[in-house]
């Protein structure tokens, strides 16, 4: 019987020096779920996403992608079919035309020589054109990527994921560098793509309002631990106040001199 889990984490830990970024943490994310990870700065959101993407490995515990341990994904092509990543920095080559950045999503399928020639003579252009049409940038196909606005560049990154076609998309603060209107525009496109393609989405966000408005499930992380894990519609203002206020109180307590 095929697994319904996109991710399964069991007692996962990650430490940097003496700082524990992720305490023993266990959770599962189902295929097709649209999940936001929120929490204060330094809570462990990016570390968690990096471990899900296999960029980093846990010190203890196990992570499975579709019932297969992350350590077993040794073939980049196999991993690229499972997981795609989008970041707030976009990871684009600004000096290249848009179409070249989009087609990077095909490189793991093509191999070295086809990828190399595509930098001079774009290969499988129709795939890139279709992807750019879906994100509303077909007219920018040959523009230099660095000339685009931040919101447009993030849509180029989304088009790159469309040609890669992973089962799961991990997004690390994908709209934090955009103004509110552009952030909602990008999230609308991202959520629409994920639902049309029947993909799984896990996104870290600073904005709790975007998390509540666009996502089905919210996992709150504080000090490397899960603070709450609820359906977005069930998350209350009190839940959010406590999540962030407790951290502020702890930071204040650390700076307050002891009473004599």
C-alpha cells in the first residue's frame, strides 16, 4: 500500500556548537497538504526546512520522504523529482535571460551537455513558455532577469519549479522581501500551482496573517520545538500572542539583572 505521508520525522535533533536548533521533534505531513511553519526569528524554521530538503542532516532521529530515509536519496535526479525548493533570495542568475533561469529546472533530467548547450540555445522552449504563461511572465521571456522586480523574479522561480515538477515544494520565506501586495500575488500563484499539480507545500513564513489566509495547516515552532500544530482555521489570536510573547518575555528575563 502506497504511503500517504510526504514527510515523516521521528525524534529529529540538530545542534550547532552548543546551540540546539531543533530539539527532539516528531511530526508527519501528508501528501497534498498545504502547510505553513511559523515562529519567532531563530525558532528553527529554516533549519527544519533545510533538513527536509536534505541540505542538512539531523544529528539524531530520522526523516523520511515518502517512506524513504533522506540519507537514501543519493541520486540527484530522484531527489529533484521528489522535492523542489524556492527561497527568498530567488536563487536566480541575474545576468541571464528569464528563459534560461526557468530551464534550470530541467537540468537534473537533461544531463551535462544538454544543460550546457541550453545556456546558448534554450532547449525545450515550449515547456518554459507554458510555465511563464502560467505565472504571467510570457512577455518577459528574453528579458535580463536582474531587470525584473522582486515579485517578477519570484515568479520566475515559480516557473522554474513548474518545469522541474517535483512532488513536494519547500519554500523558505518566499515572500519576506516583497511588499504586501506582491507577497499576496506570489502566494496566490504558488497555492494555485500546488493545488492544480496536486503537490505538497511546506512554507516557512514570518507573516501570521498570510499563514492563516492561505494555508490549511499551521505548525508553530519555538526554540526548536513544536509549540502548536493546528488547522489554520482553528488558530486563535491568543495562540499567536502566546507564541511570540513568551519568547519576548524570555529574552527580557535574560537581560533583567537578578534582584538583590
